């Protein structure tokens, strides 16, 4: 077995480089073999184990004829002959294929083979899991909020199809590089997702450390159970600790059901955690589903409204108010002092002139009208997602985002993406036409239309006419030989005349 020095994954001896980290593998060492590695499944050779999912193991697959890699999710061998397990495995693949969301892994193919069994081909994600990122400690607040909002966006798309993920945990969240950030989220593994038509069998599905109380009780759940799991993830990202640290699954279940979670700002030395973020996390961790955010979309909006630093406008207003208050206090100190000193002057100091009547006081100039204060307008609510519509002339072009291999769709179509104040490059590809790249904004919803030019027709080669030569007619001479004269044969039985 060979090892990647960056991600520490084990590979088969024939593999030279890690397709995830793009570094050369270390020399082979004597290690126990990993089940399934080296096996050929369809067109892919399993070269490394990525992880274990709810229904099967996930491998890195190297295409046997093309220089291409994919993630291969193979149904567990003990489940290959159980029709209900195969049906659930296929339902998972179909669920992923229906979602088509940028924060959810892309499904490429689904196969049921007599020899290889059932497996699905997924896009190979180049990045660490959230579990790996959390192993290095808590995540910076800006990144934690960005990750949490993207997870909520993905859950909103899942719940819109009447599906509940039920296994939201750090291992099922992959962070990849995109748009200058290394925390773009991809949600994977729908092996224990709950479909709307199925009934709960009374057994809990999921991971105890991230399971909502009603889910642990075996009850039928809705999207608010995923909101609870996201609350646990947010707590871990912000503080570096689990809200209910435990050593066994039973202890996790009991603490989720009974213990009150602490405020995140009270269990970390980071004093910059905003009160609004504290409130969001604690609301997500409410024991009763009706006390949590009603939808994942509402949670995404709340996260994006959290302000990590006070606005400059508010800071300037506070300074101005401070100066006014200070000036008022100073005046209040000066005026009484003058009145006191005047009233305390001795009567003997009064001159004859001071006994004369004082001239009438001039009327005070009218004071300017007080400025009217315009009430502050509420800040507009910024949507968490944008809708982009892609069209092309002629239609039927594949639209591929920069850095991806799976198309966003085929024109004309609409897609919903996470809103960010950046641009992304998309390419329109249509057979027989020049590819076209377009700079698309992800800040506002928009329609992107292109006119694709045909590729020039290749020059026609002159047709080569193959003329067959006429077959020469060979004149055959008439036979010149005379018939052979045969001698008479004596027939001893012939009658004599």
C-alpha cells in the first residue's frame, strides 16, 4: 500500500499520485490490505477508500481507459442480495440526481450489475471534510457563518423535495475551493434520508452525536430535525466543542433529550461571538421542533444577517452622541457656577450706576426650527440565493461552471445558486459550435443569453473516383481437335444377321 503525505489516505501500489492533493505518493509499505481496493467495477478500478456511508463504502475510482477519476459508492456485500436494500440504495441515487444544487454532490451514473453488484458514480470532490477541518480547532467566525448558511441552503433544496437528510454530520460535508474561498460546501451521503411516502419503523436512523431528540426517539421527523443537527455543527464550528460532550451513543441521546445547551460565547475564549449568533445557535438546538427555525431557508437568512463588526455608520453616530452629551454636561457645570458666583457678590461692591434701571432687554432672535428626524428605513432583506436563467441560440448547449465537470444544465434552464458578491465564469458548449465563456454575477438574479457561432465547415476533399479497368475479353479459339475415332467393339452377344 502507498500513502499520500498530504491526506494520509492509502492507495494501491500501482497508483503514482493522489488525485485529491495532486502530490506523489510515498513508497509502498507493508500494511494490511483494505477490502475492495484494486477491484475493477465497471470502467473504474478502486484505488483508495474515501469513507463508509450508511449503505456502502465510497472509493476513489480511476477510469481504466481515460485519465479521469470519480467517487464510486458500492453497496455493502451483505446487502447485495436484499431487494429492499437495493431499492433504498437506488432511491438515494435518484434523490441526489433530482436535487441539482451547487452545494450537493453531483450524481453521474447508477448501475446494477450481476457481477459487480449495485453501485453509483459520483463527482470526486477535491477537499477535506468538515471533520478534518474541525480536528484543527474551531473555525473562524466568518467562515463558520459562511459554511452554516451554505448547509442551510442545501437542506432547503432537500426539504423542498419532501426529503429529510437525517445524517447531517462533519463527515458528510466536504469543503472545496471556489471563488477564492476554501470553504465551499458539498453535502454528501443520503443513505438514511427519509422519503415523504415512507413510514417510520420506530428505529432511529442517523448519528447519535448530531441527532435531534425526536429523531432519537424513533419518531417520524421533518426538516426541523436537520435544523437541529445544523445547530450542533454551528456550535462545534464556533467554539471547537460539542454542546453535549459524551463518550457513548446512549449518553449522547440522553443529553440531547434532557440537557440545556450552554451559550456558545460562554464556553470559548473568543469574546467576539455576536449575541445574534448565540441566539441563532440556541434556537436551532431547541428541544421542541416548533421552537426551532421553521425552515432551513429562514436559518440561512438569519445567519447572513449576523454582523461580526459594528457598522461604521453606527460607530459615527455613537461618537456624535457622545460629543453632544459631553458638551451638555460641560454647559450644565459652567452655568450654575456663574449663577452662584453672582449671587454671592457682597452688597458693598454695588456702585451707584448699578442702581440705575437697566435698559429693556432686547427680544431674543427666533430660534431656528428643530431639524426633523427622518426615521431610519429598515435594511432590505437580501435573499440567500439567486436564480440564473441560461438560454442560447441555438438551444441545447451544456453550461459548465469554471472548475467543474458536471454541467449546471442544458439550455434553456433555470438554476438556483448561493448568493455571493462575486462573479463566476461559465462556459456554453454545443457540438458543432464555438464554445463561449461568460462572466456571470452571483449577486443578483439574472438571465444570461448567448448567440453561439457555428464552427467553420472543414474543407471538402475532392472525391476520388476509382475507375475500374474493363476486363479484357479473351477470345477463345474454337476447338480444332477432331473427335476421336473409336474402334468397333465386338459384342459377343450381338445377333448375327
